[in-house]
C-alpha cells in the first residue's frame, strides 16, 4: 500500500479520530458551530432539457425525486429559504447558520445579471445565511458567472458544485448529459484560485463502468484538484428512461455490499484535504424503484465507516499526488458552448425564476 501524504497527521479531522474529511465537521470547524443547508428550487431548467444542447434531460433525472419543492407549486426563493430555516430550527436546536443550497436543475443557467440579483437577495435574508451552494453543469460556467461567484466569495462562503458524474465520455453520452469530460477539466481549471469552493459530484455504479474505471475517476479527482466531492449511488426513479430500463430488467443497480466496498476504495484514493460532502444518495420511497437499500442512509454511512476501520485505512490512504500540481496549470480559455453562453450573457430576464418581487 502506498504511504499516505506527509502532511496527513496535520489535518484536523484525523486528530478527531474520523475516517474521512466529513462535511458537517468541516463546517463546524470553519464557523464554530453547526451549519445546515436549506435546499432551494429557483425554477431553473437545463440546457439538455430546453434544447440548447439536447432535449430530454439526463436519463436518470426526475427533479421531483431530487427536490421536495418540485412536487408542489414553487414558492418564491426568499419564502423557501425562510420556511426552510424555520423547519431546520424545529428539528435542531443548536444551529448557528445556514447555507442556501440551489439544488435542482442547472443553477447558473440564466442571465448573469439575474443570477447576481438572485444570489445577493438570498444572502441578504439574514446574517445567519453564511453562504451559497450552487449546483450546476461544467459547461454552464462562463467567465461572467465565475467572476460573479468570485465577487460573492469575498464576503460569504460560496461552493460551486459541478455535475462531473464520471470521467468517461461514453458514460456521459449514455446519460444524455450533452457535455464531455473536457468541459469539467476546463471549468475546474478556470474556477481554481477565485476564492470559492469547487465541488465535484460523482455517480458510482453506472452501467458499463468497471471497478477499475471508477477508481480511475477517483484518481482523476486528484488530477483536477477540487476542494470537495459528493459521491452518489446510481438509483432509478419512476418516470425516467433509466427507471423504465430497470423495470424491464435491462439494467441492474449496484448491490449494497459492492457499493460499500467501492466507496471505501474510492475515498482511499482521494486526497485527505478534500472535503467529502456526501457518500450516498436516495429518493422519496414513492418515486424510488431501486436500490431500496439507499433509503437506509444512517446504516449505510455506519457500514462505510466500519469498513474503513476493519481495513485500518482512511480517506487518502492510497492517494498519490498527481505528476503536475493542479495549482500550476495555467487558466485556460473558456470552452463554454456558444449555445449556452448566449442564454447566460445575452438573454433578458428569465421569467420562470421564482424570485422575490
């Protein structure tokens, strides 16, 4: 087994006896208390939905299953945030602050002036709102958006979550993502050093991807040099092409034990400095087809932590630094597709966004 990085014992999470650099603990260290995310649905769409680069959306995606707000009539963003804060307060009594999490769809896919108004008004709701988390695609981050987030990050925590999913273009094509891994490399290289966190969202268990391929995606995380990752098991929900294929027996979901082993193998290859924001995903039972085991999130997390302890390893135990330090790579030219750039930089206000009057 390769030796861990020399600075491994200098990281706070390891001094605390953890097996991975967990998100909640990292936020608590940064802010001195518990920080909770509040999911917000601002009504965005995606460029592989509206025809800018494709139609139909991702084959696994039904936004109703990813966000409760898509199952009801959308409220204005400010109202969603205020209601969410109240709900969190009822559940937890020791919350110090909140992160507004723009989660469903592509949350940088709107005119940049409107994005600025949306994000700034959200941050202005309360001093308790310490930052933003913004989910997007790697082909939807032109320079104008990155400059906006760089400016916001001077005063608040900002995390830009890129839907990388995998490093393999054939898998991205199977999903109907309508972008390639080159867009991810380009977006991360242009995001680095701007003051906001860069997070990569990964899906494990994609059809046709072997264990070796998933481990190569783990190695690619090191080459990219992102600040945080989210791991997500592939699951099938009703009303999606993937759901139909699972029901027909054409595609099998990863088994629970295989997923546990794969997550641990993956995290062993991730730099110990990277924050792990998620290690599994699930959907509401009414929508979920398979795998049912992903509904038992607490038990799954415990099983993953126990597997680390059984092996005597932790995040980063097998990490090998890339040949080229990501920080040394020059900032490249912007590869945002013109069809998407025109929607962000030239279009007027997007009327469907649920902004406060």
